[in-house]
């Protein structure tokens, strides 16, 4: 191995090693235990495995096929973890949605099934002609999803608006992974000679940049959307308002917080990471409803669903189920919003009762 090859190997391998260490940092040592930090740690871990395989194989083509298989199948998780990280940051998702879990389970089962039934060592031609292209196709699809998710950030750039620190952070991660993906695709199609090792070098540069950011910036808490947008008492712009409203509706629909009869403005504000004053301002200015009406509309819609489903519940029980403290409040609110009583609505929805 020449001196130049030794230098190339050193920097490429060091990037993979540092990526592994950095993934452990995001898993175990960050002060804020956000979902996006765990996802970024997972992304760096699978990238390190993939890059490590690339480095070793580039300098030693006699590497056992099992290591090639492990490195290649790690790509199945690069795209999903990238997309989940981006979406969790942009939409401020704090807990892992079940759909994401099922996607990861599906890809894990796919890896195990293909790896056991058609190992690289036994059918290398299948891998080269079919399996590897499918791996990169899956990776590319998730990159496309990530690109769609960061669409609002790209629009801000086109409008020459300033980006928040966490937005620059997300764009850096997406851009880095896209660069790696491009390098590997170029290598597969032999578009640029030697582009296979470029991925490892790009990864090393990106890792070094991340390490410098983490070590030498005066603060790193603004690298997450969960800490930067405090929304204390400042006026919201349209994009910020749209983001928070989307999160607010998602929380109400998925967690059904309106069923809590003691739900307060500050409780809901805390759930979506804004101040009570900011939430009140948001509802008044952008939703054109006060807190009470906003919550009661969800309760009445839920009550309508139950009334239409023929569950044989009493009207009083339905009012309790959807979050009203008293029968009179339920009746008055229902009539105000729907224009008729719960009993009349039930007869219209299910005339055969």
C-alpha cells in the first residue's frame, strides 16, 4: 500500500470510527433526550457500518462476503432513519409513531429473510444485479421523502429568508446523506472512477464538521427545533403558525386530549411546546376561536361519532366520555355548535333506532 493509499485509508476509516462514537453520543450523552437525537444517533450508526465496509473492501477485495452483506444491508436503514429524523425535527414529533416502528420491523424482516435465504456468498450475481439496486432504490425513495419534508426550508432559501440554526442543521444532514448516496450510485454505474471511496471521504468531512460544531460552538441546544422555537411573546409569522397549528391538531386527534374534562390552556400549550399566551394568541389570530370553543368542537365531533355508531350509550354517558363535566353543559354546547340536541342528532343519524 502506497503512502497516498495509507493516508486515504486513515482518513476514511477515522470518519467511520468517529461516526460510531458520535452515534453513541446522541444515544446516551446528549442533555436533551429528544426523539430526533436518538434517530440521528441511529442514522450515524448505520452510516458508520456502511462506510466502514466500503473502506475495508476498497483496500481489501478479499474481504469475506458476510461483511459485504452486513454493510450493504445497513443501507436499508439509512433512508428510514434520515426521513424519520427530518420529520421529527420539522414537525416536532416527540414519540415514535407506530407506522415508523412497523416500517423498521418490515425492513428488518426483509433483511433477515433475504440474508438467510439468499446470502451474498452463495448468490453474489443476484445481489449485484437485483438486490443491491433495490437497496439503493429504497434509499433513494426515502431521500425523496426527506426532500419533500424540507420543502418549506427550501422555499425560505429561494425567498432569501434567514434560516434558524436547527433548520441549517437539518439541511446539512440531508445534504450530507444525499452526497453519500450520489457517490455510491455513481460507483455502481461507474460514472466517475474512484467515486466508491469518495463516499467514505465525504462522510469523514461531514463527521468532522459535526464534531467541530458540537465541541466549539458556545451552545448546541439551538440545533433542535424542540429548544429553539420558544415562541414566548413574539408575533408568529405565517409559516410558524401553520407549523404549530398542524402539531396542535395532530396532538388533539391522536392523543384525544379533549377527553380530559380538566384540560387547561396551559396543559395543551405545554404539550406542543409553546406558552399559554402564545397558544391563546395563535387560536385567536389564526384559528379565530377561543380555547374553549376549539376544544369543545373536538368533543362534539367525537360525540357525533359515538351517537352515529349505535353503541347503546346513554346521552349522559356520551357527554362524560368526550370530556364534559355536566349534562347541561354538554347539551348546551352540542346545540350551540350543531343547532340541535344530541337526541335529535341521534335520530337523524340513525332513524331506525
